C-alpha cells in the first residue's frame, strides 16, 4: 500500500490558515498597524525591517482574507498585500 501525501494545510472553521504579508514604507508603518488593530479578528503581526521597507506578516484564515483586503484597500494599503502559505520563505 502506497503512502498518502501529507498536507501542510491547517484547516479550520474559516478555511485554510495562510500567511498575510504586507510590505510598507517605514513612515506608513504606524498607520498600517492601526488599520490592522481595527480588523474584525485578532492580528498578531511580526515585523521584518528591511533596508527600504518593513514587511508585516501575520496568520489569517482564507475566509477572512477578502474582508481584510477590503479593510486595507479603504486605508490605501491594498496594493502591497500578499497571501501565501505559512511555510513560504520571506
């Protein structure tokens, strides 16, 4: 009997767990964090400071992504949002 493939996805009530990454200018970081603080679900961001910007990364469920993108778009942060697997390298 062959081995079955192992899925790395974590599934929950709101879909699969994904990693949301938002790249922003250092001067806009505080504004971005304020927008995320007002999201309809808890956001626990990690900050990665790079030479020209800051990468903000946090987990979310796929069912929450559309609402989050709309929330970010209203604040002008929609163009820098990337949704990927939690295991994808930075």
